[in-house]
C-alpha cells in the first residue's frame, strides 16, 4: 500500500472483493460530435465479464449509430446535460442509480473515456486487486509535485488518477462517501475537476481512515506521471490502458521530455491492440499537426525494394491537370511508377492542349494506362483544384476506385527558378519517385485501412512555410470547415496539408469536400490565384476533411529528400538556436514577448537577450522602455515638424 496519512475511520473494515461478488461500472463518455469510435465498445465488451452492470454516462448526446454501439455492450446508456465534466457526470449518475440499488453491489468503478484498452488483459489486474484488503483502489497513480503545477504553490498530492477509481461497499455505504458527493462544488473548468476532485479524492478518504492501493504505482518509476512519461513500460508491466493525451498534447513538451508516442503505438500493436482503434479517434478530435508530430506520421520509404502485395491490387485512378503541356511526358513517367494498372483522367484548358496531350499519351502507349480520357474544362478559374473537384467530380463520387492519385503540371512561376524546380521535385518524387518507392506508398494503404491521404511533408527549402503555412487562408478555412461540417480543430501553426496539392487518397476520405457542388464562379481567376482564394483554402483542408471521417494522414519521403530536408532544417535551427532559449517548449513562450518588444537590428537582439538570459532585468528594462519610447517618438515627431517648418521658410 502506498505511503499515506491514515486517519480514524468509521464503518466496516476493508475487505477483499468477495467470491461471487457483484460489480457496477460507471463509464463516463463525451464526444463533441456525439460519435462513438470503435475503441469504446471494444473496451466495454472486454469489461463485460467483470461487471454485472455497465452504466454509460453520456455527457451531452450521441448520434444514432453511437447509441446502437453503446446499447450493444452496456446495460444502461444515460444521456445528460454536458455540465460538470466527469465529476458532475459521476455525481449525477450515482444519484440516478440510487443508493438502495447500489447496495446490491460489492464494488463500483468510476472510469472514463480518456484511455485506450485493454492493450494488456484485464484479468490479471482484477485477480490481483480483488485479493487486496482495501476500501478503494486505482489502476494508476500520479505522484506528488511541489509546488502544485496548476496553482504554483502548495503541493499536488499523490493520488489515484480519475480514469479508474474502484470503491468497495465498505466505503460507498459510509457517511464519508455521502458527504463527499453532497459537498462537491460545481465544476466549471477542467482545472476545477483536477483541483477539486481528482487530486484530492485519495487524500480526502485516506486521511479519514480508508485504505487504498493501486495496481500500477508511480513509485515504481522515476517520474510522477508514468502514464504519460512511461506508457510503454507500463504496458510491458501489464497495465491495460494507454492514455489518449500523449498523442495530442503539445509536441514541444514531448520533445523536451523525449516522449515518443509513436513508440507507444508500436508497443500497443505488438500486444495485439490495433492502431485502427487509436488513430481514427485522434484524427477526428485532435489538431492534425500535434497528432502528426506526436505519432510521427511520416514514413521514409525505401526506393530500392517494394512491400506492395500484388495479391491485393488497388483500383487506382490518376487525375492529372495539365496546363503546361511540356510537362506531360514527365508527369506520365512518374505515374508509370505506380505498382499496377490505372485509369487516367487528364484535365486541361483548351482543345489545342488536349490534342497535344492525347498525341503524347498515344505515342507512349504505356501498358499500365488501362484507359484514359482528356477533358477540356470550361474554365481555368481555380486551376488544378477546380479541375479536380468539378472537372472530375463524377470520378471522385463513384465507387469504382480504391485510390485516387492527384498531380498536376507545377512550375511555381511566381518564385525564383530554383525554388519552383525544387518544389516540383519535392512533390512528385516524394509520391512517385521510383517504381519501388511508389509501390511502397501504395502499400501503406494496403496495410493501414484507416489511412486516408498521403502527401509530401511541408516544403521548407526555399519557401517561408515554417510556422506560416496558413498565410492568409485560415479565416477562409475556418468558415469553409464550418460550412462543410468539418469539426477537426484547426492547427495554430502551419497546417498539415498537401502544399502543392499533390497527394494519393482514398475517395471516401475526401467525401466532405467531393460531395459539394462546387462552381467555377466560386474560384478566383488565374490572374488572382492568391492566398485567401478558395483553391488555397481547399488545399489546406484536405487533412481536416479526412480526419472528420476518421481517416488519418501521413507524409512520405524518399531517403534522398529526407537527407536534404533534415540537414537543411538542422542547419536553420542551429543558426537561430543561439538567440533563443535552448528548448522549443521555452522558445514557444518567447514568441509573444518578441511581438511585445518588437524586432529590429541590434536593439531587437539586445531585447531578446535580456528577455531570455536575464528575465528580471528584461522586465525592469521593459517597464522603463515603454514610456521612454513614447517620449522619444513624440520628440522625434516634434523635431521633424520643426525641421519641416524651417525648410518651408
């Protein structure tokens, strides 16, 4: 039993869970869209042998499909107003269930939806904890921290984590238990639920004499929060759960603590828990950039051998917009790297271009091109994006294909010649670079049923995209996402997107965008194809549209491009590194300060230096700097006015 102050107790002594005893589980569930992802019924079905009653508390509501899923695995599905967080849900459900009815049971468990599992089986945990003489027990604990990280003073005491708290009859029939819930304050914020329930529950009852234990204690690890820091080791020790938070928490924190959630995914899968129970839920509910980074959803694929399974061929259609006819041979050459035959749809702007393109296709006589069609579009407004969503909408809405490949004749003529040349290669080669590489890209879809879209990663060589990828498109993206019913949270930083608008996708992952009746008049003319236009907004919403259907996205790199990208990024960070705090988690806090101080030459660097290395001095100087700057600007304005008056004279 963990070390804890034990006070005088009242009521029956702590007991083991009796042979033939009865258990009720109160499972708190919330989803902002009312969707019940598959990990929830999977979990409840495997809890069924250990509970005579499963009472699902829905904070808010669930859709009809979700209700059916829950009804199949639970005895009660109770929807309530979404107030009070999980604490409010437990309190209301206990009242709804009733004390008299609860007396029929020997143990209750309060648990919630914030974890995946069972990754490891429940049986050993229940067997071990059933034999413990305790009044309440938990699956995992959080250690003590001074000062309390939420209040910055006092102590966050060691406690059972609220995702699983089991309570025996000895305690839930006591006056202490009744008083605890009767005196529970209203919970209006997440912080309330932590400070007024989760972090105090264990201490509250332990100091009143109630005995407790935990299946997997933080004391066995070198950190107070092992479910976050050491999730892989916990799984190895037999812990059934894997928390959701490591996958959507801010990646700069993960970086600072060398937490690699991708390894948690691999570990879970090694124990037979499919990533298809994890990633679809996260893709729908998390910022794509955080998930993409934490789960490391980038694959550096070999370009010398292929993992493509010829026994499971994919029905592929390539949709190619060609404005620059001189790129036709090059684009068709890349498409010929696909591992199997494909249908080809080419869109272009006029009949003259169409004749040239047909001639080239016929001359090549590529045996992989099963059939082709060249379509002349009535308008070039929106360029390749309108060509895709309007010119090929019948193809995208059909059920004839497993995968759609979208590429186009990209020259990026508005940038420096080398910038455009590199951007084009970065796009095409990281999708279809060689036969082996393209086969390996398609093989990802064979192996991962919930992989929705693959595209090259954020291009940063020669282009100022890092942290700026939204450019002027975020307001439009926010408005369009709302209109399309895309509720995946938008990234704060550069979105995960197919910059360059080249990708391979499952058509069903794009339904939120392909089921819309777009019109050419909605797009800007080619001469005004700038940020903020519909085409640029659509480009940045691809991953969000896929996520809203429960499909995640990945990026792919050839080994050569991985070397180019990584070494360039490493050098750029080395150049900036001496002038900012050493860790990204601290650098992120500096950005608002930089905005407050302003940047400009040596003075700007001096300001940052004091802010980073001598913050107290920086705050003092800032207090003097602001009024001094105001006076200086007023005097400068006065002097300039006087000089102007002299000149006029």
